[in-house]
């Protein structure tokens, strides 16, 4: 397992050694924290154990959220759409979690963010007691005092986040609209490998990366030996983390077409097959054509393709299915490999089964 090394240590250690931070510095870290938590929530991930010990600081003073061991995913929701597992760290746990009636993971995470902000700005906990029963009573009642020496804006946002009622508690949208929060705010826009900036979930981009782009913005990814070795199906570890066999959703084939020709021909082929292609930000988004009155089709498909340049005369095309109809996906793979593959006798890299009975030579 390879993990990023964050050499600045925990936010907890930073506060323990230096004490409370200035409002300007505290607000900057809190803005990054909210951006990170908001991103997780948009992906359906609820941390459930946010605290300064799980917020790391890098050499540039930027934060990284760590320790997702207690996090919850959409499949963990009950029939009522709520989470029911009581978990978290005592001083940072949201009051609704203690009620054992179910809770909204996003709103409970925001409560924890509020506690973290309180600690950042004051240097001590808003809710604390050696007796857990007393501590939990304080949390349920929202029994804390906001220091008057904080600015009115800081006092207001803390009071609205540390609201024991999750329904009236400030949410992410409210926090980002707050005047105190917006001061010197520089939003972070993370780049996703597959879904780019498309929030509809209907399509995924075709990645086009390179050091030098052509006039159409299409460019290949230059591959190194480590990436090439990692393409081997025997070294692909995604099966440990995903229910669907990687061979069912990822295929590769080599092509002797230039990267520019590949991107152009891929667009032509998928368009001919009735798929819609949109260009934006150096990426291609592939969707299924639908009129405005139709609902999302059961046969809808989201896939991404990436071109790796091995040599000036040889490329690897990788096709990845994110969601949707497998039969349509295999038809697209078979057509692309049939028309663009370097050799009709080659085997697709990293796959175990044939694309279709008629295209078994490409798997």
C-alpha cells in the first residue's frame, strides 16, 4: 500500500504546541476543511470521526483529512435514509448520534467541523467533562459558551453550526454563504479521474492528458514502466475493493494510430453508434442521446477512455466502464478494438473474457 506522506503532522499537535490560531489562519484551515468534507459528502462518503487528530497539515500549511475507518457509504443507510451506528470521538460527536434515533451523516459531520473550528479559534474544547454521561448531556443540550473576544462573525458561525437541532443547524451551503467564512475564500476544485466536473452522473469524461496538446486539445498520457507493469491483470488490486470484477469493466488494446487520430476516430465511432460526445476542459464526455421527455434509460452507459503513448508509433487505449448497461459497453469496446486495434490477433491487456462471441480475438 502506498500512502501520501504529510510531513506537517496532526492539526491537534499544531494547536497543542502553539495554542489557538488567529482568526485569519483558523478561517483558512476551516475553509479547506469544509471544502474537503463537502467533496466527501458529494461522493456519498460520511467521515463520522472528524477531529483535529484526523486532520493532517502538510509542509505548505494545507490540510488533509485522514482515517476514514468509521466512514459510511450510501449502502449503509437504513430504510429511513439515515445512519444508525453510534460512533465517533466523545468530544466531537453530534447530539443526534447520541439519541439513537438515526442521523444524517452530512449534518453530523458539520457538527464535528464546528467543534474543530471552536478548538482552532480558542485552543480548548466547547464540550468537555471527565464524566462521559455529563459530557453527553452538555452535547445534547448544546451547553457551551462562545467567547466574546471572538469577532461577531466567528461567534455567529460557531453558534449556528453548534446547534443541537440538526434540522436548523447550518449546512455546507449555509457555511459557504456566510460572510465570515467568505473572507479571502479560495474554493478548491478537485480533479476526478473519471467524472471530471460533470455532476449529472450520466457520463464520464474521456481523459486527454499530455505535456503537449494538439490544436484540438486532445493529447495522450505518456506512460512509464511502473504504470505499464501495473496494467497487468495479475497486479490489478481493484478487485479487493470493488464488487464487480475488474475484467468486467476495464479493457485495453494497442493501436498503431497516432493519439490525434485515435481521439478523432473514437469520437466518430461512438457518435455513429448513437452516443453523444461533448468537449470541454480538454476532455470528452460521452452520453447516450435522449430527448428531454425521456427518463434515464436502463441501457444508459458511462465510460471513460484514456490513450497511453508507449512509443511514437504505438499507443494503448484503455476503456473503463463506470456504470450502466454491460452489453452496450462490450459493444462499444468490440467496435473500437475492431476498428482501431493494431492487430486482430492480439489479446486485450488486463482482461479475462471476450468482448463478444464474435470478437473473442480481442480479449
